[in-house]
C-alpha cells in the first residue's frame, strides 16, 4: 500500500567514514518523516518540492554520542521533483551512515510497518537506465576505463557511459556503496551532471545539461 503526497524534501549532505551520503526531512500535510533512501545520495544539499510516493512508514532507533535517537522514517517508492533550490543547510548532529545499518548497527530497532492513511495507485518510475535519442550525438568527452567501469556499472549502463548518453542509476541495487561509487565516477571522473527533476545524469557538454545550467543561472 502506498500514498502519494505533495511536500518538500530538505536534503543534507554528510561526510561519513564511507564518504559523503545524504539524508532528508520530508515535510508533508500528513506528517514529517526522515528519509534515508539511496536515491538521495545523487542530490546536492537543498530543498526540493514535488510529489512523493511513500511506500512505507516505520520507526527506527540508533545510538549516537551516548543518546538514543528515535526516528519516524518514510521509504519512498518514487519521487517527482518539480523544483529545487540548492543551498547549504545547517550542520546536523552526528548521523550514522545508512549503508552500515544492515550489518553494523546492532542497536537499531527492527522496522515496524505502520499503515499509510490512504491507498493510491502508484507505479515507481525509477529505472536502471534511461536514454534519449536526442542526446545520442553528444560531443565525446573523457573515455571510460572499459575494465573498471564495466565492472562498476554493468553491461547496460556501461554501454550508455561509453557512448556519452544520459544515465539513470538504479538506487535499488543491493550495495549502497556501489551506488555511491557509480555516482562519484559519473560526477568526478566522467564529467556528468545530475538533473534532479529527471533524476538523470547527462554529459556536461550535452545540450540538455547546458540548458539546465542556464535555467539555474537565471534564478
């Protein structure tokens, strides 16, 4: 059962032992929830408004600096960003890396399923890869390392990277650290840029990404 709500997601980037990761506070009419889904790791700090499909609401607890922290979390099945404002947010208290929770956080309470207020039909739109014919003629840029990039991205995504086409990462992969490695490789090594409204990475030299940068500079 899922419900789609309109709200604002305040995303904070935190530098952890495994590298940077993101957490979010989802503000909606039905409540405020903590979000620690892998998909957030692609975003820059800021506030993003849109429609959010909540798949699950549950409580979670962990120990931090000698205190017990209890959160009401929302797990997202989909998010459709309408507008976003990238900006630095105030520093938060120490946050455990969500990537460590499944194996290292023995103090975490077992997730308890809570009913969602109403049921709506929602089909998650996250797909492991996405491409557009309009972007196929992008100017060649840094060539990927066929051996390491092939292992990192897999055959399908690697083919898109090699041809400098748009890439949509799959946050549902089993290894959250690998998802971050894919993000880092696209951003720092292969010169891709992320468009939040599409949750898609585009070559920095592509017309689509340059148009996105132009709209940001006009704000």
